[in-house]
């Protein structure tokens, strides 16, 4: 992309970005497929369990049940379904 007499580079344009410095939050950072998803699943399950607890304490048992189902599905996706 080159600047011409009609446009100039803006803040969000790639030529204005600093050099890539391997920062993990940089959107240009490569996504590793080799990462273990266990920590992400644990975080998701904790979130679903917290949602279920709050919903149950407020009397919304349908929402609590749905959150528990989502937690179970996350765990099953990680470890598989036992037969």
C-alpha cells in the first residue's frame, strides 16, 4: 500500500505498525496448533459452573441445567465420551 495524493497512511494501516516483536497479544503472532487445550477447557468449565451456580441461586433451573450441559460437553470434547 502506498500513500498517494488522495490518501495518507492512517493509524490502523499496516505500514504504520512497528516491527513484530513476538508479543503474545500481537494479532500478528502465529497461532500454534500444538497448544494443549486443557487449560482453556478448564477455564470454560469453571465459567459454566459459575453461571449454573448463580442461575440456580436465582431460581432459574433451566439456565442452570443448560450451563451444566455446556460444561459436560466441553469436558467430553476434551477427554472423549466413556462408553
